[in-house]
């Protein structure tokens, strides 16, 4: 049994995912792309999850969850809803995704989380948190080099544009080493009061 699984079994270790979910009209378009990918390329991993923008992923023990939720709520209270613009597609070689044109608000949001949640995150070598550096919405992942070489030229020529208003973020969790996330809490962006000097970044 790996060290990670041993920790999960003994101390109830969770894997957390903090995301932004697209608005309904955008979500429908993304799911349509996933279904088209599955049907056209016969690659079933494209339909595994709903479309989302990952902000951060981290492992932590359940005893920290209440404090993490409180901190995320404080952050969300000070953030003004902001627009996210999607444009065309990109590839990491192993992943094809919807590209995000307006990344600055998301990067600032991630920077806030990195700074304000640092004392609450597990920073051991094998459990270090991940903060997104290239915001995107995944269409299909875990492509082999051969699959990517065959598929990417088609998607590279495909055009797509959409904009939606980001009004909240969602914290998900699953027991470390298992499949399937459940929702912990949704945090609405309220823009009620400034958080240090960060309060007006998303106006």
C-alpha cells in the first residue's frame, strides 16, 4: 500500500478541487464538444466530467476542512463577479481543451488563494498543492502521442467563442485514491467588502 493511501486510511485524507463552473449555456456547448469528441474519435474519457475551470487542487486532512471553508468564504465575499471569455481550442499534447482568452482575473484569484490559504494547506513533498498556471476547460485528457497527432490538427482548425459571468466557485472533495468528487460548498462572489488590498481586483 502506498504512503498516500496509508495516510488516507489512517487520517481521513481528502483530495480537494476548487473550480469555477461555466454558466448553463456555456456548459451545454462544452458537453456538446465532449460528446462530439467521443463520437468522432471513439475516445470515451472526453465525457467523464462536466466542464470546469480548475483553480487549485490540494490534499488535506478532514480536520482542516472547516477552517479552509471559512477562509474561502472570506475570499469569495470580497470578489466581484467577472467575465470569462472562451476562444477556440488548445493542446498540451496529452489534453485538448477550450482556451481561455481572459485569464488575468483567474490568475489574480489563484494568487489570492495561494497567499491566503498557505497556512492551511498540506505542504509535504508528496502532497504539495497545485495552483493552475494555464486556465482552461478540458475536453479530453490522457491522450497518447499518436492520438494527439491524429486529433489535434482537426481541433486546431475548429472555432469557438463564448463569454460567461463567473459568479461563484465550488469546492469538491474525494477520499484520496478514489474516483468521483462530491460537492463540499459553493461560494458566491459577493463583492461586499475589500480583502486587504485585493478587494477591487475583480470589479
